[in-house]
C-alpha cells in the first residue's frame, strides 16, 4: 500500500524520506514490509497528505477506542517527558482535525 500511495502522490523518494526523517534505504525496507507499524504509516500519511482511515477500516476503530487523558483536569506535567507527551498528543489531534477540514473543504468545492 505504501508504494501505491507514494506513486499516486508523485513525490521523490529522497524528498519523502527526508520529510519522514528516515533514510532512502529505510523507505525501501518499509515499502517491502507487510507488517509495517501503524506509527510509521501515520508518518508517511502525514507527509503524503493522505487520510489512512480511507484505506484501513481498523483505524476508525482504533481512534474510537483510544484513551486520551483530559489535560484540562490534570495537574501540570511533572517533567519534560510528560510535557512533550502532552504536546505530541495535542499536535496529533490538531493534524487529524486539519486533515478532516481539508477533506471537507475539498468536498464543498465540488
């Protein structure tokens, strides 16, 4: 699936690898891996501007059952690692919402 998404996007492998933060050889290893982790697929999808839930139905189930703490009710983070985890969670939420917005925007243009 990764190869097909990259081909449809038309992005150069070296540019894709750079944006994902991996080497070109790692991309080729990933493209051949039938059990590529969802974390890596999400990284590729963000760079390729692809909504993975359109391709993998299990993602919707994962998002629905994902437990996200309510940071508004919690105390301040105790250390930098906790703060970074909160920031990463919020960034992921933002990116997901932004992707949904772009999809809706494109649908409205039609």
